[in-house]
């Protein structure tokens, strides 16, 4: 299959491209700079110069492929428009894919995230069949638009696109991780302690980036249209357990921080709203439908592999 990958030089994309090639697919990576083009080529993919901000160019690239995996985001919008602008731009990208792929039956697999607003009211772990909650007065800005993006992808199934969403765990860990876990570790080093909200019983899911790459490929190869998949390696983990694991490896205390203090400037900053999230979720449907079985080291085993806490 000729597969277009966007975001192929990012943390997850850099694992997706080699996984696809190893499975026999012909991969084209979208690259907007010379540096990105070199990185895509180094991964073994064909380079197509372009940018997801160019919707006409993106439609042409998608139409020329047999399938698309989309893990790119408009990070250039963060300084001026914040996450709201990034999410709004993503919605326009999904609509562009709809125009390019409608009626073709081609697969489109898009990255999402575990933790739809409103899941906290389920009273149980969220499953793949739980939809993104429609936006309303309680869910504004980024969270509302993010859900609109997921629903837009799923709705493309009605237009003859084999579209699906891979909801990614809060922590996607690997030797090249630059996201939430390194941020938490860096903050613990800076403060001399690692804090958790209240009793720390709120849970986060995790997944190894290599396992996640395999999931994207399986969704592309055989995922049904209009489905969501859960990229999590097992049961979600209490945030206190994650904090204590970081603290033990750094030799700093893990301490409870009252929620009202946690939200004040000077500690977690923009992460404050994230570390309080409670995100129980299941991956049973994903494993049964796609035959996906995480095989890489789990979160705590990966913490001991040397890249998060070098000697």
C-alpha cells in the first residue's frame, strides 16, 4: 500500500514510518523543510515537500496515496493562538481529507487522545465505543474543538472513507520521548520534589511509542470505518504511583499538593489542568478487533532503561 504519513519526523511518526516499511508498505512522508525532508529520507520514506497548512497540496497528496496516517499538528500556531488555534486548524485539515478521499474507501487514520471531556461522568473505564462528547457550554475552547475533530474523522465513514481515530495515552514513552514524562522529570529536578494532586488516585494511561506505531499500521491495514482505537498498554496507573516512581529514581520526595495550591502559578503551570485528569480506559476492543498486543517494555520498565534517568 502507498501510504502518506504526516508528522513523520515527530515522536510517534518517526516510529510509524519504519514500522510501515518493515511491513512492506511504500511510504511517503510530508516534509515542509530541508531538515524534515532529510529526516524523512533517513527513515527510508519518499519525501513529498509540503505543509498541512496548504490544504490544496494536502488534498493532492492524500488523493495520490492508497491510505493516510495523520499525526501532524499546526504547532506553529501555538505562540499566537494557543491550543485553540491548533485544534481549529486540525478541523479544517479533516474536512480537506474528506474532500480528497470521499467515496474512495481508502483508509485515513488520525491521532487523537485518551480523555474526552465528559468521560469523567461514566463511572467506569472508557471504551473504544464511547464517543467524543458533543461540545456544549461546559466544554469550551480546545476541549470542544478537539472533540469536534474526532467526530469529523468518524463522520467521514459516511462519505466512503475508511476513517478511524487512534486515541493516544497521556504518556507515550520511548528512548526519544520529549513529551509529558520528560517534563515531569525535569520539573521534579528543578523543584527538588515531585507533586501529585490530592491523594493522587486519578489515573493516567501509558503506551510505548513502538507499540503505538504498530497500532496505527493495523488500523490502516484492517480497521473498520468509523471506529476509534485505544493506544494504551494496559490499565491506567494512579498518578501518585507515577510520581513516586519518578521521585524514587531521582532521590526526591513525592508529596501531595492540594488542588488549590496546584493551580497557582509557579509549580505545574500549564500542566496543572492535565495532572488532575482522571483517565481510566480499556483497550479490549482494540486488541480483539485488530489483534494488537503491546510487546514493548511497560512504563516503569522503560523508566529503568537508562534514557529517562541516565547514570
